[in-house]
C-alpha cells in the first residue's frame, strides 16, 4: 500500500506547471489597462454583460426574465443597479451582502471586474 | 555391546526430541504481546475544513456531506448567510486496509472535482513505543468552470487542460495526549498550475494545526488554524480559522462550526480564504459523515 501511495504522489507531481495569465496571454495586461484608458459602456461593458452576465437571447438578465427579475439590457437598467447601493459591483465581487454573480459559478475574470469597477468609479457614463 | 550402545543412543535422541517439542509448544502457548495502536486520536477524517491524521477503518466507505452558508455579516435580510450563497461538497472515501485511504469529491465553489490519497506512515501506540502518529496526504483538484469571457477576450483561460489543475500536500503529525485531548500540526503546500498575475506565485505553503477537546463521551469542541508563510499574491487573503462542535451518534458524526473560509477543499481554504473573523466574515457550516462497512 505504501508503494501505491508514493507512486500516486509522483503521478500527481508530474502534472505541475508554473504558468500565469500575463505571460500566457501577453495582451492580458494591456487589455486590462484601466488607469490610462477610459472605459466605455458600449465598447467594454456591454461585451462583458453579454458574455458573463446573461444578456441576449433567452438569458438570465433580460428584462422580464422571472428567474432574475433584474434586467441589464439597457444603460438605464444597468445604472439602476449601480445607484444607490451599487449592487451591480457588489454582486460580481461576491460581497456577502448580495447574491454572488454569475450565479453558481466563479467570479468574472479579474480584468472584467477591473473594467466595471473603473467604469463605475468614473461616473458610469453612457459613453 | 555395539548394538547396546546404538540402542541407548537412539533412546537418548528420541527423548531429547520429545523435550524439544515440549519447549516449542510451551513457547507457542506463551502469548506474544501485540502492538496496540492508539484509537480515535480524532473522531473522523476531517475536523472543520482540514483533514485529520485519521483514516477510515478497513473496508470502510465514508459518505461525507460538507456545507457552508454565506457570511454572518451579510445581515438580517440575508438571514445572516443562511440564504446563501452556499458551498457544498459531496464525497466518497474508502480504505481497503485502514491505513491507506483514497477519496473523491465534488465542490460547488468553482465546480471543483477533487481526489486525494492518504497514508498513515506511523501510528501512536498505547505502550508509548511510538509517541506520535504521522499521516501523509496528497490531493489533486480540477476546476470544471467554463470561461465565460472566452469570446470577448479571444482566448480560453482553461486551455490547455493543465490550467485547471492544482495540488495540495500535507504531512500531519499528531498525538492523543489524553483520552479527551488531541493535537496535530501539519506543514502544508499548495501548487496552482495557473495564477492570474506575473507577480503571483504558483506555490503557497504554511503550517496548520488542529485540536480536539472531548467534554462528554460523544461530544467535543474542535479548533483549527492554517497559517500562511509565503507571500504568494497581492490579492488580500487571510488565514483560515474554524471553531466547531462535534457530536457522535453511532455510525454518524455531525460537526457544526463557524469558519471564515468559504472553500471546502485544500486549494481553496489554505491559500484563498478572502473573508476574515474580525468583521464577522465568518459563516455557519456543518459536516455529516456516514460510514458503511463493506
């Protein structure tokens, strides 16, 4: 039994890699530049909402979806989730006072969260 | 004369053979003292989140349900975390000989599927000839999430497959000091194949301790802490700490506890605990264990 244990551990070790997103995908850092670039609602935020937050055909956050009851399809509806309590950001950073989003999965990627945070901090404009 | 000598020689040999047989049977009848191992240093294979040095018994299957609620500081509207979000792990764990153990499980947070191996290298004896127990642990974890941002960012975070994997190792050293008090210390090491930033390290390590204090025949108070040694990320993480109450009822063991970690497997709670005790970032949780002898 001891032999099998040690052989299995050696098997575990052979699967080890030392990777990070910034080196694997060099555009990861530039795409995520939220300090020198103004984040645009139309260019940056809508694609994140479409791919990560369920807006589009029959998706969770379409207006009128009874499961979520929160629409995120229009600028006005997104803004309503930012003011006054900023539930929008709190839910995607998994703040315990809100329901963690996306539902049942992990967080959005770091870059998307940073973009949304930057957009909100700069006045959540319809730009 | 010669014949007489041979006769006596044969008689003597025969008698000596009888004597030798008597001595051998006498030795066989003397009980050889058996090495007796200290039983139940901990009641089950987990304390709160962490593994204990225990393995399940020979040919025993352990079905485990672990559950964590949302954090207490989510307020009364969220029933102090009871409304969620919740994290659940279902696990099946088995030992063929009571010493080597393996198990699989599935955790809802990050949709992690895990497998682990455990081996009791040394076992404490009641005579004191072995004062400590030492158990080796190795676990592998696969995140089964989909990359929701694949289309917008132009790549899949989880390609190649190895990006999904992380591993954990522990050496658990412990002792049952009295029938009601046990303590274990365990150096731990976690490896992540993929981390986010270039400044993040793929390896995290530290030292964990778990302890159990029995106060009735069937109940105990438990405590665990996992200290992180190296600076592996700029993201703010905290040491995992849990306090629990353990109740044994026949084949079941119930564990109810408060802990700041939301994750239920080693790659989550050792290095990625992101809430802390001092602003009530703790949560109610429970483990249920049911063993079946096969």
